[in-house]
C-alpha cells in the first residue's frame, strides 16, 4: 500500500485515539453501534478480523459483544493507540501491523471481517475486498462501514447547504483537513459512485447476499452530532457473505 497513506494516518494517530475514546465514553453512541453490530452479525462465528482498525473503535465495540478480535492496521502508531485504548478500558484483543491489500493470514482464517472508514483511502480497493474474501471461512461474513465523502463536494444540493449552515456553529479542528488532503485524483473514491461501486466489487470478488444499510448515521450519531457530521456525505454499511464450500458436500444415492 502507499507509504503516503501510512505517513498520513500515523501522523494523526494521537488525535484519532482521543476521538475514539470520546466516542466510546458516550454510552448512547456506544450502545447504538453495538446494537447495529449485533444485528448484522447475528449467527456469525466469534473470530473477527478488524481490518484497518485504527485506534480500535470497532475492536472495542466487538470485544464488548464477546468477539475474539484481531486488529490490523498499516500504521504502527495506530496499533499503539489501539493497544492503549484496549488497556484503558480493560479489554483484550490481538493487534498486528499489516497491509490490507496483502494480508498475512491463511485462507479461511476468520468467521467475520469488519472494517470502518478504511476502504475509501486504499489504492486498490478490489485487492482489499479480494483479500477479505480469501481470509473468510466459507459461510463467513463481511461487514464494513464507509462514506461517500465527496458526494457534495461540488457545493450543490440541500444536504450541502444545510451542512454549511450547521457547521458555521461547529468549532474548527485541525483534523478536519483529512478530506482535503485526500481529495485528489489519486483516490479511487473521489470519482466513484458509492455504494453502487462497492456492490460491483463485492460481486466480482465472489460475495453473495450483498445488502446495504444506508441509515446508519441517524442510528449511531446522537442529537446534533448527526447534523454536524453527516449531512455533507452519505454513510453506509455493506454486509455480504462468502458462499458455503459446497465442494465438501456429497450426494447420497439410494
């Protein structure tokens, strides 16, 4: 993966660690996320890969729900933030540094793969999705959250106008520059129509039962947070399954 991406997120690890703690400390938001994950992972196994785990936001939520989580991130600094956050809250998980485009895990290693807000930044999303498919066991489930951050970048549309009005009351943060830093032709997601592009890549990789959840921002962002953080883009969750391994099945004769 691109070293510029590693450098960018490594430089922001501390800020994102603090942000993750503030979100986890919000009982309402934490409960909403855990309810959403419980809903989409019902009936799945317990061994989870959190790919692009950052400072451990999804890892914390999934360990609360009883999952055995391995967190992977391209940035060593993010991994250290994740470890500190797990220690802070008395949780346990395994963390490894690695490349989402070339995962160092055996085939069929996990029951579940989750990811939050990572796919938009990678150079080759189809490689990442292919690796997710490979490391999932037959019948395993993929769940990832992302956003169409560039949807209203032209400054048009009702949502954009509302966002501009609401954000006049929002304190500016240094970390808010991430979209500008990544808003270039280098990003596949800048020109993609999402989540339609995601459906196509998931299908090509061999996933089945593909479904979209496009109401997650309203579900997990309490109060004014929803209006401050979600009106300039579209958040969505993709859920898909790896087909069962039918090659092991035998047909009896009578």
